[in-house]
C-alpha cells in the first residue's frame, strides 16, 4: 500500500470528520470533459451570460442549443472507481458528506445519498422556473420541446422562463446550497479536495472554512492549486485510483 495513502487513511481515522470537495477532475475519468480546458465546449460556444438569458429570447435559444450538445454526455456517463469508493466510505459511516462543483449527479450514482451531497453549481438533469412558482421538470423533457421547434420553452404553469439548475456565468450561487457547503466544509477533518483547480470562486474558497476551523487539508489534483502550501498531503495521481486505494485502506479490503 502506498505510504501517502496510508498517511491519508490515518488522517481520516484520527479526524473522524471526512468531507470531500470535488471538481471537474473527479468526473473526467467517467468521460465527462473539463469544458474549461483547451478544446473544451466553451471554445465552440460563447457562454450565455445569465442577465442575457433572462432578458432575451435569442440568448435562451443559444443556451438551449448549447445544451443539446452538452447534455447527452451526462446521460451516458457512469460513476468511476472514485465515486464508488466514496459511496462505500459513506455506507461505512466514514464519509460525512460531499461538496461538489460538478453538475453530473455521479456522486449520488456512486452511492452517496443526495442528502449528503451539496451541489453548489446545480444539477444538469433538473430544470426549474425562474419565476419562483415552484415548477420543476427533467431537463431532457425541455430539450425534447426545443428539438421539436419550441426555441424558448416556457413554464407550463405560469409562463415564466425555464432554466436548468446549473449555474451560468453571471448568476449567483444558491445561498442555501452555499451555506450548507460552508457548514459541511467547516466540520471537515480532513477535507480532501479532489479534481479542483480551486480558482472558480466563490466555491473555491470553501476549503478555507476547513482550515479556519482547524481541520487538515489534503489535495488530490493533476495541477497545482492556490492552497497546495497549506495542505497536509498532496497527490498528483488519478482520482479514481487514489480514492479506491483510500477506501481499501480504511475498510481493510
């Protein structure tokens, strides 16, 4: 067993408060690309700003056209070894919860219950009315309407604008989700950052809550992050492999 994995397992056992903060690198092993990287989807589509989306039908049409390309890959993705490892750790009572920047639902598919996952950037599969009437429906159903020719799908209840719950450029994060995430990170010891560059704020500032509360920080990411110098342990290896090894060390199998 890798010594650094054993050191991380020891941190988890001693801290008794494991929380994971995950970013795009957690899901690339499931075939979901990091769309901010060179060659990503934002090089083929100009991002629609949230104020544009709310104000203009043409912007909503551009947004739903982007979703036509982006959405199918999420339905085809399956949880990888890292997602499944976290599911095992939660089932064993060793994982307090997950805060994720990802919108793919793979933590839940991997076995972590929805009640223990805070999705600070929303979920690609859910669409809601921006009027606040409470209407929600699957994104796939709204896309079907768009494909059939409805280029500005409206809420069937109140006629308001429909939008996936994913956070757009220029859109504030859900304050309730952000508060839950901050509380969970503050309770963490250790907090393991997995697959996040820690540059997209305000979500990237959440690990600071763990450090401020005295919790240990471990970072598992391909590239350097702004918090590397404050981490107790650093890993530059595939997320699935490392988390699977951690679960094996903790569960002794």
